[in-house]
């Protein structure tokens, strides 16, 4: 089942985000077979301010556990994070659900 992990950064977190990014990318690479979509939210200046991770997990508890393993938590980057069940309807302009 797909889950959308929506994370918003603390206002002063950009430097910590950039410093933790290599560990974050290693974490994502390890999870790559289960990832559907991943990318940062950007502010008006193009600076990262949060992220979206859509991941395949067996249930909500597993998705929440996965989300809490993001190295950005250890780096004190996130102000908030929510995990939502997600149903894909379109992919690459084609209806899939």
C-alpha cells in the first residue's frame, strides 16, 4: 500500500538539511525499491523547505516507522511530519486507478 509522507522543515533548518542530505540520500537509496515518488518542497527562491516521500509499506504503522528513520529527524530539520494512505490515480498522464 502506498503512503505519502509530508514533512515541513523548521524555518532555520536549511543548513542542517544540507549537512544531513548525504545520510538522507543513503537512507533513500536503501529504500529505493519501495519508493514511488520523492522530492523536496521549494520556497519562492528555490530553497528546500520540506519533502514528499511516497513509499510502499504494508500498513500505516510500518509507514510511520519508516518515516521516523529519516536522517533529517536526527538532524533536527523537520517541524512537522504527517503520514497518509495514498492512492495513485494518474501516472505519467495515464489513468492507473
